[in-house]
C-alpha cells in the first residue's frame, strides 16, 4: 500500500489516500481524517497515520472540501488556519456546523499560541495542533476527538486501534502486544 510520502505532492492533494486496513474490524465507526492543510505538510501528516486504520483524505480549498464533506462525512477534520483559496478555518468550521452531525474540528498552525487556541475552542473547534506535526500530539488529538464524538452521539464504547486488549497474562501466537 502506498503512503502519502510516496506520492507526488500534486497527486496527494487531489486524491484520497487510503492508509491502513479495514476500519470495521478495528471497531471504529468512522476512521476518516479529512485534512485541509498546506501541501508541504501533507507528507508528514501521512507519515503519522501510515500503517494505521485511519483513512486520510486531503483537500486544499473550501469548495473542494464542501463537496467532499457532504458526500462522505469524516470522523475528524484537521484544517490549516489559512486555506489555499484565501478562506480561513472559521469559514470551514461554519460550514461544518451546518451538518446534521458535525465531525470534530481540529485547527493547525505554525504559530499556534494560547490566543488562537482559546479562539478555536470558543468557536467550537475541538483542539489546536502546532506545526510541524508531532506524531504523539496528532495521534492523541485525533483519537480523543473521535472517541468523544462517538460518546456524545450515543455510539457504544468500542475498543480503538490505539488500545491494547486487557492483559489476561496469556499471549496468543503472533500477537505484538
């Protein structure tokens, strides 16, 4: 399976890139991350999710994002402060809030500070990620946003791919945990 890092940047920006395996088998209702981020940040974000159960979809403009959101709503949205077409994260957040079941919205910026974090949370975003992306920070923000969203919407609690099964003291042959 190809990761975002192996694709030319212009291709990664235009096509959905599936990274991982069957989401239903892992107990995640919607393991799609929709990322509206700068082209130079797409490969690093793809590497964060490489080998995971998440499906990572990229877009670069508000129009491109609107069409995709209504066709196939994601589990989580990550959005740059500024989109390539001049719109801002606030424009996209407003669009997402119009959805019947809006997904968690995470803002990303190189100049992430307390002021932007407070503004994002006050306007309804779930979190703020600093760029360059740190694997643990992105992973934590996305998985907790997904869990919280499922919990708030009455989806039964299921184990997520980041969780290990309870330790029974016995190890099955071939397990890595």
